[in-house]
């Protein structure tokens, strides 16, 4: 669950305004989604942020630091909920890290885990939204450990 903060909401609104110039119907949908989520008693911007990241990638728009950080954290949180475990650590420096599992491999409890995947925020968001597949991303990430490649099964979110 990603709770809204003023800088993230402001950056999301700015990105939506940019999207209106290139894709009016999708921008209107994002605006409605953002407003609907903000009006909830317990807003969760995870899906809204992922959708905005996907649209930004499609139209070659920059997310900016605030949205990149927020979307990486939200996506890592969702990744951890979808694949609970402690076999593989997925790192998205400098914003987030999450431990995931697929019922294989050893359970990591402390220290540096034996299976680590480190991905840049841009590549991670491409994987999370489906704009990049694992094979395309492979040269741009580092994976160590016998089960690190299993992380490919988690994408797209």
C-alpha cells in the first residue's frame, strides 16, 4: 500500500498535465483514477503510480525523482505481497529493496542474502509495467546466486 504524500500527488498531477498534451483520453483516465483514490478513506496509489509510469514510458516522458522513487517503492511493496518469501532480494537503489520467494531455495534471515538482483529504477519500472521483458533487461541488471534468475517469474506485476 502506497500512501499519498503532497510531493508525490503534485508530481503525479504535473505528469498528468504533460500527458494531456499527447494522450488526452488516457490523461483524463489517470486524473479520474488519482482523484478517486485520493477520495478514499485509505488511499493506495500503487496501481495509479504503475499506470502513470507505463504511460510515461509509452510517450517517452520523464517521471522525475519524486515519482520514480514513489513508484519504485510501491512496486517493490506489491512485489513482496505477490511473492512473499525470503529467497531472493530485489534491490532498486537508491529507492527500495524487497525480499521475495517462489517456494524454492533457502530462506534468508540475516546479513546479505545469497540471491540478489539489483536493478536500476528505470529498468525495474519497465519490468514492473511490462514495457521491458527479462531478457531485454538482463544486460542492465546484476543477478547473483543460484535462484536469482527466478525473479524473472515475478514480472510484469
